[in-house]
C-alpha cells in the first residue's frame, strides 16, 4: 500500500530561489482576483485560459502553470470546507511548489538542481537524521514546497497492508488524553502536564489581549504586542501538535502488529455562550484537540500498517461493557448498579468502543442496541 508523507529538507541559501518563490506568490496574488470571479471561483483550466496571457510574469512555463493550479486549488479547498468566499484570497506568506523531474532534480554529491527565474541553479541540500530513513526508502519523490517555514518534500512510501484482526478501543478525552484497551491490557496517556502549561499560556495571552485593547484605545503602536500574541499562538499549536504525534507514536508501538484501532466518530461543534454550560467546561471543550489527535493517530497508523476505523459514539461512556446496561458515571468513576462493579470510566468507555466494533464486524448493530436507538 502506498501512502504520501511530507518530510523537511534543508537547502542552502540561494538568492535566485528566494526570488522565484517571491515571484510565485506575487503572481498568485495578481491572478487571485480573476479566480475569485465575483464569488464563483474558476476551476484550474478556466483560470489558465483567463490568466495565462492576461497577467505577465517572469516565471518559466512550468512554474507558471503550477502557480495557476495552486491558486485554483486554494479556492477549491475553501469551497470543500464550506467556508464563505466573499473576497479574493491574499497569499501573504511566500510559498512555491516545485514538481519533481520538471522543476527540480537531485544530483550526486548532495546537490539539487532547481528551476529559477534565471534558469537552473545547483543548491546544496541535506535531510534531518530523523527523516533520513523515510527519504532513502521512498518509492518516489513527488514535489517540493519552499516557503517561509523552510522546504518540505512530498514523498511516496510503500507500507504493509493492514490486517485489522485485533480490535483496540481508544477513548479520547479532555482530562485523560488517551485510554486504549485490548481484551487484556490498557494504556493510559495523561495530558495533565500539557493542560497546566496551556492554562499558563492562556492566562498570558489574556493579559496581552487586555494590553492590546488598551493600546488601541490610546491609538498607540500595537505591533510589538501583536507579534508576541502571534508567537504564543504558534507555541500553543506546536505544543499540542507535538503531544498528539508523540501520543500516537506511543499508541502504535503499544498495540499488537495485527491490530485495528477503533475511534469514536465524533463531529464536534464549537460551544457558544448561548448554551447553558459552565465557562470552564465550555473552554475545555473548545480547546480539546480531538481532531488533531485523531489525525495524528491515522497518519502514524498508516505508517506502521495498522488499520483504523470509527464507530458510533452513542452511550459508550454510559453503558457497562460487561452487562451492557446503563450505569452511573461520576468524574473518573463508573459504577454499575446491576453488577456492583466500580471501575475507571475511561477504561469502560474504551472497552465499549472496542466491543462495538466487534459487533459491527460480526453481525451489524443490534436491533435494541444503543446504535439503533441513536439512529432512530
């Protein structure tokens, strides 16, 4: 099975390559208004016909076409996500896509030949040691994107086909970041230390936002405060992303090699002040990085040849996984009055998720089960 992965590549400084990236961004901004088309974005071929000869550029023909396709793809992505397109998109960060074989080629002695505004340029390169094994085992190198965040290669890797024999139920939560259960073992990953660090950062950002509001009221310069807020926002995102990736790696090392990771099929919407929820609870739910964690697990599992599936999340935290009857959950404690059993609530939820997949795989949802009730 083939999968796509992005790995960083370190290029030596080259003024012509930087100028090419800047020109690509300038050209995308120049044709963005044409692609906008009064709120009805053009497709790639339509934009090519409308903008190729109308808007001049110093780019070579192949880079010229790639910039047009990338601009149309940006609008297509916005439409697929359901975001309203009310004005032309502005490409603020310099970025350019180079296609393998057409725009760049690897040469001996750690040299890559890259197309620029003044022809081909030979630039030195190297791969970080952590990603060297993936690069050397890559089936093909598809493209390279150079931006203000550095250069990244898109490669194709060949991984084993997932077997998916042993189900592993995974419960993702706000307090306990991840609880995974097999038939005989359980893995706990606590996110308390991350939550404490994020709380401190949130309070710092809150103070800076108050300071920003005061400066705006006085009509004074706010650039320094905005820069600090942007840096803290990036720190918060990168910290959560790193935690999710490390947790996903830990999970994939813990599960059996022929496992299938079972997640809940949740669709989370932002909680608003109109809902009757405590402020602290609303903040926790809105800051919960469920989608980021699920995506990290999906990517890591694909890399290791482990199957991933999702099940209906209805009542997974309220039913007892042994008797299937309704219990009482209080914080981290789950009590079943029918069996007189007390256990960890997240462990019980992960077992319910695992068992629900085995039922679906064997005979479909039970007619009187929680899934049938939820769908009804």
